[in-house]
C-alpha cells in the first residue's frame, strides 16, 4: 500500500469513526497498519488507533499501540513524531493510573525542545503531568502543571486544550473542596464548547457536563447534578465511551446516596465498578468503594463498610493516592469511634494527620485543615493555596509555606 492509498484509507477510517462505526474504522486502520509501506502513514494511523482505544477505555491496547508508535517515530528520525509518541505513551500510562511513569514520559517530552510541534504539544504534556500529580495527591505540583497548560492554551489560542484544562481544574478543586471553583471551571469549559465547539467532538460537551454534575452534587444541588449527568451519559452511550459511562454511573450513585436512597445507589455503584474493573481505572474504583462504604455506614453495616475500606486501601496504597488514604482513615475513625474500639481509633487518627502533613492540606496562615469542608481557597503564584479569608485578612506579603514573595497574581 503506497502513500496515497494509505492516506485515503486513513481518511475512510476517520469518516467511519466520526459516524459512530467504530469497529469498522478499527478494521480499516488495522489493515493500513499491516499493509502500508509508508512510515509517516503508519505513524498517523497508530495515532488514530491510540485515540479510538482511549475513548473506548481499552487502555492496554492504547498502550500497546503507543509503544509501536515510538518505534515508528524512531524509524522516521523526526523529533516532532518522537515527542508526539512519548506524549501518547504518557497518556496511556495516565489512563492506566501508572502516574510515576506518566510523569517520567512527560518530562522526556518537555526535554525534546526546539521544534514548532513540540512547543504546541507542551500544553497537552503539562495537562497530562498535572493529572498524574493529582492522582498522586501532589496538589502543589498538579496546580503548577495546570497553570502552565492554561498559559500554553491562551498563548496558542487553543480552545480545546483550554476546555480540557478547565475540566481538570474542576476535578482539582472538587478534591480540595472549594466547590465554588469546582463548578466555575467546568462551567467555563461548557461556555468554550458553546462558543467554539461547533466542529468539536461531542466528548468535550459530555466531559464538561459530567464535571458540572459532580460540583452540583457537592453543593447539594441534586436536581441540577442529575440533569447534567443525564446529558453526559446520553452522549457517552451514543459514542460508546465506556470510561465516561463508568464515571456517570458513579455520579448517579453518589446523587442517590446524597438523597439517602441507598437501595437505588448500590446497583449504580455495582455497574460503575464493573466497567472501572474492565477498563483498569483503579482511581475510579477507589471512588466507587468510598461511595459503597458510605452506603454501608448509612445502613449501620459497619463490618461490610470495613470490607470495602480494606479493598480501597489496597488500591490507594498501590497507586500512591494519598487523598484516598486520608478519606479512608477518616471513615475508619468514624467506624471505630462508633464501635468504641479505642486502639484502632487512635491508629487511624494518627495516620489521618500524617496524610494531612504529607499533602500540606492545611492553611499556612490559620493552621486549619484544607479539604475537610467546603471553603473558598486562593492559590499564590508558588501554587500553595490558602483560605481566601485568611489571605484577605493577612494580605499577600509572601507565602508562609515557602517564604517566596508574591510578585504576580495567580491564574486561579
């Protein structure tokens, strides 16, 4: 298969894929991969296969094609191709929750400077690295990466990247419980979709609606949460987006739990857990198990709650997800207080405070914890964050955490 025929077949596959004929598109692309003698065409078709498998949640296949793409890029001896292939390798590992590997491959990308394409990809690299740091609960580094990604998006007028970064920032602020910002950023993403997204994939709309649903639930606006989640789920089902389906099922379950409707929540958690297990989203599994634990606690089934905690703890330790561990110690503390088991209670109180210290989840001005309840936060340029009311009271004469002077306003 020559260069022109390769190009035609790739376009044919793209047309099928955009028409929701995914399996047919995959067959066309696989035939190109087997028969094409054009290395640049093979590189491009591998990119199509990587994207398609990412959206279907087939992350192990995504990783397999990313490894082949790196070999193809080396064959082409082109730094732009090599940078792109390392970014795909980073993304594959991010999806599989291999966060240390993601960070390592992102750093490799950033070291390959000097070409136009490399510079354009830096925003996407920073976003992937930020998501990985967030998975490890390293909030300061995650915020630094998201701000860099946002700067690249603004400088290159890249609205799609800006939309993705806003969704990640929504997730960031959900985790540290500034729910006002957790809603603001996905709403901003939704605005970008409405204003610029006529030719974009519907996944951008679905993604922003899902993150809005999460924030609305946290704010207690359950009807709004349900509306957004239903819209996101509709698009996810239309496009066979298994990862998003799993997240929406988790959100539905959390909404029902917030309404104290445990019997409706449980089957949604089970369905979400099934897909999360199938695709390998271990971070998502921790969230599901946290929700299941809280349902058992509502029903006063404390031993069953502890069983769920044990499974979640094993996953969180394996991933290095410190926030997950903190939440689990907090739940254990409540359970053992109810059971009046003082030794176990003390053990989890100590571990809880160790997690808080390790993640620096406290305000350097008032000393109170961050992420325990809904609070307005503000980041300084060094990416340390504080209670907004503390900064307004004490001013910004410098960061108490790192003593670095605040000379420019933070992006967020």
